[in-house]
């Protein structure tokens, strides 16, 4: 099978069988298309280790970050692993592909006091009754209070939220559904939004939608709007020019662990498939403790 045809079949497998998100499939397509510029239109079975090394070497020469190289190598391994399983190739050339490890960086975390101040300011703005302010307050409370991803937030419908039990049903990575708890402040913010803001926003739309959070024109709220909101409000809190909704998820996880939550419980709340992914937040907590110790202890 020609390489391009194999890539098309592989991407269909990711969408239909593994049910990966559209953004993840798009990233695979980008990386494998880039490889196609190196190998050309040849049979997928003719691609060898040297071709893969050439591909990554060229990426290095144009200044791609180590994280990009690692991601591309992972995409190649996934593709050729699938090709081997489907018997398109007899030997997997990616098994011996070596790439530099990604630099370990701790996620951006807001302090508990910083988050408290931000959410209180947004609550005061929402008290004016402005529909957008009410919606933004609800979105921020859910992102931080539930530790959810922005795609999960934007994908929720009205029926997915139970204000009595203070839980939300979200659809995570790999189309895996889970129930996320949230606190009283988030429940109050969502309740106020549903009563005082959503009907006004819904009235601006030509057709109705079951979406929980609505944009200014009454359609389902998009991730780009949430990114803009978080960047504008959270950036000054954490001292970063570029910050997105995931920083609220990082902050929620860290604050849960700081408060004594069990690591496995945090894993379930966040919807991590691997406990190893959740463990990064234990390092964040340790860094914070060390920093506090060095500032406060006379023998530090």
C-alpha cells in the first residue's frame, strides 16, 4: 500500500476505532504528512529506519523543539505499529528510532489566594446581571472547581449538570465519560447563569441548542472564547503572557493534593488514564513546599 493511502487508513482507524479527538487526529495528520515530504509516494513497506532518522534530523536542523521531535517520533511509532499489526509491513522501522527526551517542565499553577481573588472579582462582575459576565463566572468556576478540560466544558449540555448533587457528566479523551464533582461556589455560579443569563443568550440564536454554555450569539460556547477569557484574567495572576484553560486544571489538581486529597482520587477527577500523568502534580506540590521552606526556615 502506498504511504499516503496507509496514512489515510490509519487516521480513519484513530477516528472510528480508537475514537480519538479531532485535535489529536489532526496532530497525527500533520506529523505524518511531514514525514511524507521526506519519503515521497512509495510503498509503506519500503520506509526504513534511515528515512525516519533523516526526517527527524531535518526537523532538528530547522529548529524544532525537543517536545516536537518527541511528538513526531511517537506519531511514527503509533503509525508503524498499526501498520505492523495490520500486516502492511513485516518489520517496524520505528522500533529503533531514538529521540531526545522532552524537557521536564512543571505546569503553570496559580496560588490558592490568587484563584480566590480572581473568582471573587468575577462573581462581583456577574452580580451586575450581564449575561456574558454570568456565563464567564460559571465557566471559570467549573474549570477550576471541576478540574475539567476546556473541550469537556464546552461540550457539556444543560442535562449534564446536576446542581443538587453538584456533579457534571463530561466526555473526556477517547470519548470516555466520567462524572466530575464541583463545589458550592460553582453550583451557585451555574445556577445563576441558568436562571439569569442563558435564556437571554438563547434568545439571540436562530435555533435552540442543548449546550450548557452559550456564546454571545446564542450558539455553543467555543474553546477559543474560553482561551481568550482565561488568558485575559489568569495571565496577570500567574505572571505569564501565554496561559490557557489548562492552567486552571493544573491549579485544581495541585490544590487538591495540597489539601490532602488521595492521588488516585485526583486521577479519577481529572480523568487521567495513567497515574503517572497525575503524579506531575506531586512534584509541583513538592516544589511549592521546598520554596516555602527556603523562604521561611531559619536553617534553610
